[in-house]
């Protein structure tokens, strides 16, 4: 199984069976990546919320690849109106996809698309709990640190937690380290930092707040094997 990070909160996972999952594709305007969105292959696109820096390339990639978009009901309805394949879910719900089960988790943030200069509500923001090839993942999406994360870790051991550390719009390094401890994840991958001036962070300082070998820092466009 392979994990590819595109910078910001965009990444993909390719399962051992070759199924390709893409998360929050933000590529065209993302200054951290050199990846051409026209080269992205996806079978499923998982979208945590509607903000532009998480959805910029959803429509063009889904249209070209015929990928199924997995997201909260309101945002799924919006994409369905664009003629795209969707699988609508809601917080607390779980569904068993061909690659494994996905459960939508609460996130503390906002979610909207700008239409004619005004933000239009697109349902609640979410995180994703999912299992692929025997590994359990938690992608928090954009969120603050909140107490229920401790319940996530107790419900089922988490192998990889993918957490924002940028601060300003999400939790920062200290809060993200606290979240990682609540989750008791074996590995943590920091995301949502250094894309814009307001979210500049040193991921090594974040790593120093947790035990050795817990944090995996990836460079944009880097691929690594998950174990």
C-alpha cells in the first residue's frame, strides 16, 4: 500500500489491490505541489468539507476518471447536480466499500462554497475513519482538538492519524500533539501547513512534542510505503 502526499491536505492512498483513493484534491493553486491534476488517477475521492483548498480539483478529476465522491450528504447533493458519481454519508455512519469500511467522524470547523462572492453552507465538515488492507486510518480533515478523539482511539487502535498542524484555521502543533495523544495512534502524518503565510509551521517542532518515530514528515509529491 502506498501513500502519496501532495502538500496542504491533499494525498492519495493506493491499496494493495490497486484501488486509488484521493483525499481533498487541491492541486492547481497549491504552491507546494508540482503534480498535474490531469495526471491524477482516482477510483474514489473523499472530501472532508467544501472549502476551496480541499475541493479545487474535485469536479475536474471526478469528471475525467468517473471516480465516486464520498462526502457529507449536502456536499454530495451538490456534486450529484454536476452529474458526478457520489456516495452520500453522514456523521457517525459507516459503509463498507470495495476497499474497506469508511466511517464519517465529527470535525470542528466550517464548510461552504463561495457562490457570487458569498459563502453557501454545504453541510458539516467531517473526518474519516477507514480501514485498508488491515491498517486503520483517521484523517481528521480541518478541525480543532476535541475530547471525543480519545473515544476514537479507544474504539479501535489507529495505525495512522493524519492531522492538521497549521494553526489559525485548524489546530496548531501543540493542540495537534495533544490530539495525537488522545488518539494513541502508532503513526502521525502532519498536514495543512506551510501552504499560506497564516499557516507556516515547522513540522520538526511538532514531531518533537511526541515520542520518537511516531511522526512521519512527508515532502510534497513524496510517496512512501505504509506498514
